């Protein structure tokens, strides 16, 4: 669907302005599609992101600060997300062996299992909705990285 149809407007200050809105709309659209699948597993996209980050270091533990640094949505309240995942018994907390003041987080078997199932569904959403050639995807990645070149 064209952006103009989606937002019922064709007035943009410039093509650059339209591109920015197109990125925002597409990100929302893709997050909505993945959120529908994650909801079936009782997960939010932020919880899924935390589980994926932990899986990347598994079986090692991670401190909250390191999880925060790897989040897609940087403004997420990671301690609260971890609280919810702990209530669901998908992660466990312990005292960091390196620094007794830090909390270390690790995946439980239940967390690994639900992550595996949810990842399969999210991957399917991506395969079904992001239909483009590898060369187009590579060009898009370069353009998006160019937009973020001044990211701090």
C-alpha cells in the first residue's frame, strides 16, 4: 500500500519528509504484524527483544546494563520487562559473580522454549511481509544506515 493511501494524505513538505514518514509508518506496520504473533505467546515485542538478547549470550548471564545497551527501543524500561519475564518464569535473576551490586539475568528452559516458538512465527511474518530481492534489501540497509550515520 502506498503511504498516501495508508495515511490518507498526499501533502508532504518534500520527498525527504515523505521518506521519514514512510519509515515511521513501515516500522509501526511491521511491529504491529509481529506483535500479533507474539501476543499468542503472551509476549510483547520488548520482552521478545530481551529474550533474544539473553539467548545471544546463553548460557552466560547478562547484567541489566548490558541488556539495555542492546535493546532496539532504547527507552524501554528493562528492569520492569525483566520483572514480567521473571513472573512468567522465562528468566531468572541472581547476583552477578563479578559485582555483588549487580543483578545477573539468564534464560530458563521455559524461556528458551517460548523464544524458539515465537522466533519461528516472527521469522515467518518477516518472510511473508518483507518480500524483496536480496540486492534491494542490501540497498535499503545502506540507505537506512546512511540516515543513522549521526546516531549517538
